[in-house]
């Protein structure tokens, strides 16, 4: 099924765009990327998680889950030369997480094959210190974990299990 290969292709594009964005825009080194398809009932998100829905020929959810030191460093790079009041700091850190997923997902959709319906992306929802993300009975998690100088970030692609039943290609990256 073409949709199955599109999920793998989409995740490859998102991981590659994330590595490039972290290096070039945030000046964050990626040491290792490991990818897997998870058949678990729930995931344990990190400190801050941004989530969007992507819809085209398939409906998927994409989540970026950041360790606290990593999103705080990204925020500091974002606001370089800008003064932010301490009482607004958390709100802007959350906006940084939303901006990052929007930029990367938007750029990654440009890499998808042009046939089929256009991909729409919902505005991001940011969740702070969530305990877990549960999957529906028919859902599957495709996970990429990025290890950086400032901690880890997980990328979750969540969609119907049938999209993940095809040939699974594991992605791997090492510095």
C-alpha cells in the first residue's frame, strides 16, 4: 500500500529535517538517532510535548517530546538578543516547542510525493509534564529518539496500525 511507504518516507523526512534544523538553526549537535515501531499501549512523554495532526491521504498525529534542558536551550537560541520577562518565560518556551514542530513538519511535507491530496497541518497543542500518551486499539507508534548535548527528544508518529503493517525500514543515524 502506498500509504505505508509514505509514513516511512514522512518519518525519514521529519528526522532529516529535525537533524538539519537542530544543527543549523539551533546549533545543537545530534549524537545519535534511533528509530523503532512501538507496539505499546502508552508512551512516557518527556518534559514538554508539542502535538499536531497531519491530514492528507492519511490522518496522523506527530508529537515532539523534549527533555527540559533541550527545550530551554532551544528557547535561549530563539530569544538571543531579545529580553523576555521572567513571568512570561514558560509561555515562550511552549511557543518555541510549537514553532519547532510547525517548521519541521511544514518543511517535511514539501518532501512528500506530489500526487494525492495536499497535506494540512493543525495548529500545535503543547502539553507540559504529561504522564503518558495512550494509544487507541488500532493505533501504532513510530518513534525516533534524538540524543543531543542537552538531552533527548522523541518524535512520535501516531496513526492507524494498517499504515505501519507494511515493510518497516528502521532509520539510524550516528554522528
